[in-house]
C-alpha cells in the first residue's frame, strides 16, 4: 500500500514537471513567432496572385516634346461656287497636315486639302443641274499649343496660301456665266481655326479640326465681281507624333 502511494506520488511529480516544461516551450515559440511577424525585415514580399488584373495607363508616357507630327483626316467643306448663288455646295475630301515644332508652344504648320462634290446651279437654258466643283488648298502658317494634358490638347492655327477652284469642268463647254459660277482660277485663301486632339497613346492622336475658310474668287464676265467668301470646314482623323524630340 505504501509502495503504491509512493509510486503515484512519483508519477504525479514527473507529470507536473513535464507539463511545466511543455508550457515554457510553447510560450517561447509563440513569443518568437509574434516577434518575427512584427519585424519589418522578416515580412515576406507580397506577390500578385495568378489571374489578378493589373491596370496599365496607356497615356502615362504622353509628352509634348516631339519635333514633327503628321495627320490625315476625312474632310468636309461648305462653299458657294458663284458670287450670287443661293444654293451652296457640300464637298468631301481629305486633309493632310504636318507640323514642325520650334518650341513647346509654337510651331510651323502646312496643310494640303482637297474637296470635291456637286453644286447647285443658277437657272439656265442649258439644263445644267448639279455640276461638279472642287477646291484644292495649299496653305501654311503658325500654330500655338494651348491648354493640354495627357488626355488631350487644344491647338490654334492661322494658315495662309492659295486655293485652286475648279468650277467649269462639268459645264459642257458653256461659260460659267450660264450657271452664275466663278471662273476656274488660282486664288488667295486663309484658314483660321485649330485642332481638338484626344491622345490615344504617346504617339497616336484622334484629331478633330474645325476651321473658318476664307477665299477670294472673281469672275471675268459681266461686272467682273471680286468677292471674299467665308465658309466652314471640318476634318476628323488621326495624327502621328514622330519620336524625334526637340
């Protein structure tokens, strides 16, 4: 009986010591793990999980420091083919424009534009209706870069030069006086307006170009009228900025 009591007491003491040692070891492990998680140097680098969406800004590299750019657009022009015509003509064509930038805000711009279509005609005995007419512009001048950011820009220009008006091609050999048209001629022209640019990348730009178009045509028949006409034109297209910087 005494032996069993002593044996039980011995087992109890051993169990108590083992429990105490285990508790201390667990406490040390938890302490070391908490200290390791709180230390910035031991924090593992965050990784992007597979399939995660990564946002990329295509306009992050947009700059306004290019030396050259060129644009091509589908163009519209309203005009009158004669000094006293009541009916105007709506012409379609192309607008090819290039720029050479001298500084961040100032550049030299040149533009070649061609517009073709048909026009209303004055009352005539030759039964001429809707004859073909055309205008071909070659102009150049200064341009100014206005408010701009990575999304887009406003650019103003004033371009001067010449225009060739083709009015007699479809008159069946009749004088332009029959339909109250101008004569075929090379005349002075001025284009005032600008560009609305919407950047699509660092090189490609969506461009809208509204303009007021001034032409000075004359007639060589009758009273020989000389007249300045002001009309509206617009083009929509793409611009490319070359990589060469100023």
